[in-house]
């Protein structure tokens, strides 16, 4: 007779839910990485625009120089927008992490129950085997002690 965990379906569900939350966390991490890349791009664009503005000032091209403040302002606003969005995404990530920790606790609880049930089952099987061996030994001993009627 093999061991069967009575709450095996609940354990499977807990593992499945934990994996779903892990997937959501991975997607959220991807979104955060994309936002970080966008923010870095805007910072790089600002730096390049400032250098270009400086070169245009030195060359005396005032028509281009007049366009830089609006462009730099747009880059800065975009950077601020994506920074705010990244903060929001990080808060959502924290919530997902808390949910993941809860799902892991649930799974571990079921696993501990399974381990305890399995240990109890093994102990019962050992007792049963020992009882069978004792019965066999006592029958063997009694058959050796009885005289042959032949």
C-alpha cells in the first residue's frame, strides 16, 4: 500500500498559484526594467542635447539654440513622467512580492503536513511489518515446539 497524501490537490493548487504569482512578478520586473531603460534614454538625450546646444552656441547658430529649451523641457517632463510611473510599478511589485510570500507560506504549510503524514504512515507501516514478523516468528517457533503426530 503506497502513501497517499490526503491534501495533495490543495498542495498542487498552492504550487500552481505560487507559480502564477512568480510569473506576474517576472512580468512586473520586465516592465520596471523597460521604464528604467526609457528614463536612462531621456537622461542620455538631455545630456546629448546640452552638448549639442553648447556646440551650436559656439558656432553661432541661434536658430537651433532657440529650440533647445523647449526640447530639454519636453525631455525633462518625459523623464519625470516615467519616473513617477516607475515608482507606481515598484509599489505594485512590492504588493506582488507580499502575495508571493503568502503563497510560499501556504505551499510550505501543505508540504510540512505532507511530510508529517508521510512520517506517520511510515511509522505505521514499520509497526505493521514488525507485527507480521513477530506473528510469523511465533508461528514458526510454535510449529518447531509441537511434536510430529506422524
